C-alpha cells in the first residue's frame, strides 16, 4: 500500500507450498503391488523393471535376492513355462518351493519329469519414492499360489504407509536444513 504517496509494507503473510510428487519408479512398483501374474508375466515384469531392485549389500542386509539371483529366477520362470505345477509348499524360512511336472521328449520318447525350485521369500526395491528424494529400500513379500496347475505370483509391499511417511519426513527435514525454515507438514 501507499501512505501519502510513499510505499509502505502490507505485511502480507506468504506461504510456500510443496506437494511431493511420486516418482515413476514408485508408480510402477505400486501398479504391480498385489497384482497376480502368471510366472511368465512375473518374470517379464522383473526383466522390464530390473532398475527398480536394490542389489549388493542393501539386498543382503534385507535377505533379498541379488541382481544375479533375480536374473536366475527370471531364467527359471521362463524355462519352466510349460510346466504343470502340482504343489506350492511354504518353507520354514518363509520362502516357497514350487513343484512341477514337465513333458520331456528324448529321441522321440515322451516322459514326464518332476522337479521343483525355490522362490525367494522377499524382493527389495531401491528407488526414491518422491521426486527429489533419496533412494530408499522398499521391501516386499513374494507370494505364490497354484491355480489350475498354473503358478501365479505377486508381491506385497511391506508397510507402504510407513514407507511414505518416512520418505515425506526425510523430505521435510531436507527442506528445513537447506532453507533454515521450520516447515509445517500438513495444512494450517
């Protein structure tokens, strides 16, 4: 405003707002969370999203498969795509063992071969949840079931609400550190 033609402060209250935007990685992870897929669909999803997975020491600390183990899982799932699954047993360590039968033709003779393989008990994402945030460990339990002799797989993110809360709080701390302003989480 002006007083006698001289500019004076209006003492307006300004408020800067920041709405955290989810990353494409978190959106892709959420889209697949709890979505049942047959073994080939699941293997293909892992292949297409290898960049989402945490590897190395972080994966080891969470008892999750390494990058090499994930690729081996993909090869196993693709390699037995014509198998007929007979049982799915939960092991003491929380992992699953899937048993199957497969037709094999050797020198014109067809035989049925039985086998099994173990699925890891969990997988681990490693990516920022929100744009501008730091990469974060996103653990998920791997689940399997057999429906009409077809192996179906999905994963369930462990404590997604807590993951979001922790990531938002980390971003609020970062804003406070960088600006020297004490941010308010939420609305007035």
